[in-house]
C-alpha cells in the first residue's frame, strides 16, 4: 500500500499510463478524467479494473461514476485502503 497520498497518486498515474497511455508526469490531482485525459465511460471501466488489480480494492460502479478528477479517484482509493487496513488490522481484540 502506498504510504502517502502523493505516492498513491503516482501509483494511480502509472495505472492511467498502463491503461490509457497517459503521461504520468502530466497527471495531477486536478486533472479531469474525461475532459483532460480523454477517458470515456468504457475506458473508465478498464482503469477501474486495473486500479482494483493494482491496489487490491473494489471500485463499485456507483463510486466510479462520481469520479471527475484524478483527486476524486485517489481520495477514494486512499479511503478504501485505510478501511481495508483497519479491517485487516482488527484481529478481534477488545
């Protein structure tokens, strides 16, 4: 799991490069997925599947539709990874 939002964004930029041939250096939090990166609904599914494989978290279709910017996707992944870590770290103690 990437340890910071910056490293998570960099990892997501590489997912975008692998699936959409986006230049990772040009991907910013404010980059709009559709308008700036040219990702349509169908290719967004490819990006989501690649992100699920890379980060080991599920991206539900309802959430996917809410992603407007790279930052939206990175924030979702960050929350999902934190949630997964909390669930895995909860060994039933208490």
